[in-house]
């Protein structure tokens, strides 16, 4: 059976992927055919709700995210034995089903298969990485200020937000 270029690419993304509890990661995933699904506020809110559910369920601690019209950047710390694959499968599966129920006439999948992950080194500045993530709408010309864009969050919003072990 011949392997398609897309399937080879997905395999390469998984190659060497390691899930470590307590490790910070930046996860990126895109919509199928880069369709701007999240221009729809209801679809975007479903994804945000799904990210929050992952934290409430104890699977990951969400440090920052930005949901762009056609992709998601999410900075998390894995909890316990949660795997990157399991976490993203849960997010994409649940949000995809919910979004498809909004647009019942559309049979295409919401998310493209696979995702990109990058483990943050211990010496990397988490706050700087979070700032880069939430500034994506500025670089894309979608907003003039971060606060003008509706689909982002970070634990560093208020003084004392986030656990002491993150804020130092």
C-alpha cells in the first residue's frame, strides 16, 4: 500500500514524540483544508470550552492559547499520565463533533489529521512564549491590540494568576 505525502508528514510529526507529565508544550493544529471555521463565534466558543474542559478534567494545565480562524496554538503543561496524542485526540474529536452538529450539512472533517508539538526547555521563558502565542492575531492583521481579539487567554492576565510553580 502506497503512503501518501500527507500520511508520511503525519508520521514524521509523531516520530520522536514524547509525552512527559509536568512538561510544558506548545501544540498547534489546523482545520481541514485550512478552512476559516473559527470565524463563526459559536464554533470558536466550542473549541475554547473544550480546552477548558481538558483542564477541569485534570488532563493538562492551560497556560495560553489563541484560536485563529483556521488553526489553534495552545501552550499546556501535561498532567499525570496524559499523552499529547490522547489530549489532542480528545480536543479535536469532541470539538469536531460539536461543530459538525452546528453545520449539519457539512460532511467534511473540522480538523486536519495530526498536530505539531514543541516541548519547551526548562530555560525557556514561558511568559515570553505565551506572549508570542497570543500576539498571533496582531501579526496576522486580525487585530491592532491583543485585547481586541476574542479567542485567546493566558494565565498571566492578572496579578497572582496561575500556580506559584509557574510564576516563580
